[in-house]
C-alpha cells in the first residue's frame, strides 16, 4: 500500500502534477459565392447538413437591419430557400432583426435578447444560429451563440467588405463593455462562413471603401504580390468593379485565414498580433470619434501613421510611406482626422494612451507590428512618442497638399 497517498497530503506538499493534454482540430469551410439563397444553390443546405445528412436541421436567422432594409426581398428569399430544401432545413421562427453597426455591440441587452430567443426556441447544440450582417452583428450573434449551452452551432454570413475579407472568417467574437471595445467575448470558430458577394452591392459606398483597408493591411505585412496587385487595381477597386472586388475580398480572407491557422497562435496567447498592424491608433481614433470614423477608415489612418513611423524609425526605406499613402488615397481612403490631435485632461496627446490600452487588451509585452518592406511586417516592443508626433505632423502636412 502507498502509505503517503493513504495518509493524505500535509499543508504545502505536492504529491504529483499530472498534465492534461489533448488537441482539437478545428475545421470550417469559408465559401465565396453569389446567389447563396437561390433555390437551386445547394451550398447552404449542404453545409448545414454536412454532419447529419439524413436529418432536418433547425435554423434560426439573425439579421442586420442594414441589410434587411437595403434588401427587403431577403427574408422571403430565405423562406423560399428553406421551403425548397425542407427535407433538410427548417426555419424555426421569424428571423430576429437587430440594429447593425456598433449599436448592437454597445448594449449587452442585445446579446441577452438573442440568448433569450435561443432559450425560448429550444435551440440546442445541434441546431443553428445563422447570422447575416456586418462585423458588428456577427460579433454580437457569435458571442450569444458561443455562450448559450456553452456553444451552439453558428454560421456567419458576412455582408460587408470588412466582414468578408477579415472579421467574419476568423475565430473571435466580442461586444463592448463599459465603453471598452471588444471587452466581453470569446474565441469560437464558426460552423461555416458563407461570403456572398451579391450583398456588397447594397452597401453604402463609404462602408464598401472602408473595408478595403484590411486588405491593404494584410498585404503590407504578408504579401508583396498582393500589395502590387492592389496598387495596379486601385481604380477598379474604388469604382467597385466586381472582378477586382471579388479578388480583393478572396485574397484578403485567405491571408487572414492563413495567419490564424499557421501563424502559431490562433487563440492569441502570446503578445504579438500581426493582423492588428495599424490598429493601435485605429482603435483609439474610433473611440475618440465615438465611432463616427468607421473601423476600416481608422485602420487606413493607422496604416499611414505606422508606415511613416516605420520610415522615421529607420526600418522602412524613405518613400515607401508615400507610396502606401498614395494607394490609400487612390482607393478613396483618408489618412488624416483632426481627432488625432486631441489632448487628454493632462494636456497629453490622447492618441498615445491608445498604446497602453492596446497592450492591456493583448496582455503581456507591448508588441506593435511595423514594416521593413512592402509585404514584410516587423515587431517592435517600444514606440517613441516623439516619432509618433512627427509621424502625425507628416500626415497632417501631407493631407493638406
Ligand atoms: N471578430 C473579429 O475578429 C473582428 C475583426 C475586425 C473587426 N471586427 C468588428 O467588426 C465591426 C465592423 O464591422 P463592419 O465594418 O462589417 O461594419 P458594421 O457591422 O459596423 O456595419 C456597418 C453598417 O452597414 C450596414 N450593413 C451591413 N451590411 C450591409 C449591406 N450589405 N447593405 C447595406 N447595409 C449594410 C450595417 O447595418 C451598419 O449600419 C467592428 O465592431 C469591429 O470591432 C471584428
Ligand atoms: Zn481591423
């Protein structure tokens, strides 16, 4: 008999440490399509039924009011689609329509409303919550779905450029809490992501342009050839030519997916977050303008700022910053906003507190991605406030030209 074990542990003793160890492979399809709900398109039904093909699957739809208003025929066409595939699909209630944009993320009440519906409608872990909308709705619905029953199946149907080429294909969701962006959220890979380009034609021009900045971002840190392609096709993108827009969305989504799957840190345990290039100042600028500046617009400014900073820090050859700014401008994006100069109560540049907030959100050491070339990111752990101020001066003078 093991007498130690039988006698039990005395205070301050450790008998043994056993390491639990398992891994779960994550896999989900990201599809690019037009006419997702055309009755003869089997994609949606196939994806819902992929695990249990012989069953009739319960689906509950949550819609962004922006797309519901812009496309009044959407709900009837979903209903007709479900009818046409009624051997495999069932719509268990009228879709819920929620306010799109940051409003839905600013009040936990919206998440609670979705959880209420999930509960009332007896949506279990084998039923589907299907969210259709911009990144904000997908974030809020993703959180509701990920936390009800510890996670019900969740399908994302992104309807903005930004959610199709970036946010919708990833593994995160979140809403804002006490004014802090993305404070309450989880990592929860979706069941599927279905990007239907047709939705983009209903987007306000401003939103449609804003999302392109995420493609510029990921090209700048990872893919020189894509960056060159963006330069060559800037006019086609700014005028929404379908082929160019499709390729931009697809390539950007692919690069985001690759970073998540192969970057070594899908659930962001470390301090580095290369996909947040240009984002430390972007998040702050969004907050300083109470989200009047759209996320994508703020990212364009953040990219311009960090490009100039990279030059001033001696990392990026002079002139590359100018080239990046010209691309952003050709795409119809601005590189300056007066709120960049806001001062806090102590008379300090408010933007600089964005660095601390960014670090707090990531945890660990401050890690900012800068550039050493077009297509090559480079991590630093310090930002010199003097160079940030000089970068701002350059941007301000540059846009006044
Ligand atoms: N989870 C992530 O990894 C991640 C990554 C990046 C950004 N985000 C989040 O995404 C959000 C921004 O998302 P977004 O840029 O997609 O915009 P959005 O969700 O804020 O939507 C913008 C506006 O467009 C409307 N809209 C959406 N689709 C439409 C369509 N097809 N036609 C007409 N109107 C439409 C919405 O109602 C809203 O008014 C931010 O909250 C940001 O934090 C999340
Ligand atoms: Zn972003």
